C-alpha cells in the first residue's frame, strides 16, 4: 500500500508532472494531469512531494488497487481514469487537496459514496479526491443528533442511529453515500413525517475553494448553509455533517403489494386518492417493472410486468394497519407481504435490485398530481421495458417536506406530491442506445404533466440545460453565494452553478 512517505513519490509522479529524472533506480512514464486552464503544462515535482508528504491518506496512481477502488463507481457506464486519486483520511487531507488543485489550476472531481447517476465523482485525467474512507458516524442520543463524515453510506447511518431507536430521513438504497444525497436534498420513507435530509441538517464543516475550513449553520455562514441544502457540491467539500435524528422505534409496518400491470390504470387512480389523503406517517411508492424471482411471488409471475405498491408506516403499528387498510383492499393482488419489519432491514429491501456493476441511466420528473392521461401513458410504457432490470418508480412525497417555504433552502420544489424516476438498468453495452432511447421517450411523453422542476440527484450528465429549472427562483441567489465562496468555479465537476458576475 502506498502511504505519504517519500518512497511513494515515484508513484505520485507517475500520475502527475513532467518527465522526471530516474528516481529510486527506476524510470517512470509520466502522464499529464489535464486541466481546463493549462492543458500543456505539468505539475512541479517538488509540489507533488510536498503534497504526498503531508497527507495521511496518500496519493495513488493507475495500476494500484487503491486507484481502482477510488475510480470505480456504482454506475458501470462511468469508466474513466483520473490522473491520480487522493485518498483523504480527514479534513486536513481535504484542505491540502483543495489548495493543491487551486494552486496548480487543476480540474478536481470529488467522490464520496460514488453513487451519483451522472458519474461526476470521476473525470478522465483529473485530480480525484476520494472521501469514502472518511466514514465515521457518531450518535449523541441525549441530544438526538448524529455527526456523520462524508464517506459514510446510508446503511452506516441507519445502523448506528438504530442502536438508539433513532433515525435520520434518508434515501431507500443503503449503499448510497450520505454526502451526495444530502447536498442534493434527500428523501425516502421518513420524509413525509420528518422532512428531507436537508431539513434535518443542523450544521456542516466545509472546506471552501480558498482552503478555509468553515462552519455552516443558521448562525454562522448562513448563506453557505442555505446553499448546501440542495445546491450540490458547488460550494465546497463537506468534511462533517451534523443532523437531527428522530425516535422511530426499531420496527416499521412495511412491505410490498404486487399487482398485474394490466390493473395498473385503475389501481393508480385509486392510489392517487389514497396518497393525497394519507397521514404524514404513511408513505406509499409505486414501482413498475418485470417481476424479479422473489420467493413470495408465484413462479408463473417471474419476468412478467407488475405494479408494486411499496408501503411504509412510521409510528404506532396498530394505527398503521388502519391507515394501510384501504391500499391493501385495492384490486386482487398477486402477493401482499406487508408486516412489521426492522427499520434497518426495510432500508435494505431494495438493495438486491440496485447492486453496483450494472449500466444505469435515469430520467426524472416532478408531479403535483397524477392525471388520468399521465397514468395511461405511464402504464402503457411498461409493456415496452427494454430490459428486465429496468423500472419506473414514483416516490410519494409531500407532508412535512411540503411545509418548508420555497426559499428556506436551495432545494426549491416543495409542492410536488410525486417524483418519478425512469430507472433504466442493464448489463451489456450493446443495449445502451435501446435503453437510453426508451427512457428519453418516456421522459418526453410525461413532460406535459410535470411541474418542469427536477431533483438534481436524479439528473444524468446530459441534462446541463435543466440545472436552472431545477433551482427555479433560487438560482439567482445560488449564483451569488457561488461567487462569494468559489469565484473561480473550482468546484465545477457537478451539476454546475456558475458564479454570478
């Protein structure tokens, strides 16, 4: 393993810099670290030595296992080789990396959980900062807070908070990174009751473009605090989050109700009314896909298109049975497996369908309601799913999330009651065009019924033009905050917000 000692400098030089002298008795072929400003220059050798000597985590080059680990993302469509990977072990490493990138005019990409659909965590030839080894989670049960480092996953957070029967509202896939989820907004099973992930953020330690470590909270650098709650990684690198957490017990009433897709139009019209009237404790998402070989499904249904209600009630289990009775009475389900489940277990229920290593492309819309026409188009499209791993889900939001004023956080879209994700997923590169075209067509077909806004965490890398629409009226203020904390746009490998002029 490489470390920050001087003997590792040749490996660092192999990633960055000019053709070196023979070092330690070996010749090393140099590759240039690409920059946006100085594509024909190389990083000075002495600067590399100083960087490597000062890091706890280390710098790794192509050919090392640490490099491969750092550049490998959840979405297998993203296969890029950075110039070098810096593995951070703490805030000081992050600060050194930011200063190094800024002083040398380098393009820098940031990896936390590596789960973002756009793949911004790694860029060909760039300097990559890998935060995945900064993953501690520290719960303060008496204060009902949790301190989380940026490399932690949602599963890490769930496991540690549930030791105390507490939970933070996060997403539905336990392998997702907490940093990217939070900076883009964050919603899941607890959002209707306790708000989005950003609504539970108390403070954050963040390294800004000048290399300073700042506290962002309601009382300190409040404009920065406002911007990072939905504005993505545009304003700096968070090294620690502090969240409020909530008493939820250890179990939730949750599970799946599976129906034939043919019943979908009628079911969704009834579901729409149930969802609109649901108490905050009740969340019901819709998943439409070809049925996987789940043990509770009759074998004759495996591989056939189905509509699935995924339900979760957070609160008293007997009240949950009453609240979900109407949903469970709909139609003639193939299977109904709703029962009390450990919350940590329910949070991992969809992990087998979202494993790393597959090719993924997403398209998303927000809806205030589901019209009859939208329901017809949506259910009709499921018959043409281009791959058995593809699915469309509709997240049921609103509740506490919708009661936050539009201007209170950078994330502006509080009126939506449903968020659709067209989640195309496949294995072979030969199916890229077919799957991507299908997702884009359904996205276009559903556009007339949407709000026109977007959830940035669901946006692929070909939606640059949607960034402004994603932030709506908040875009102007975001540009001003960007100009204050990152006037040179150092943090631009993202759904970028340009500094205001």
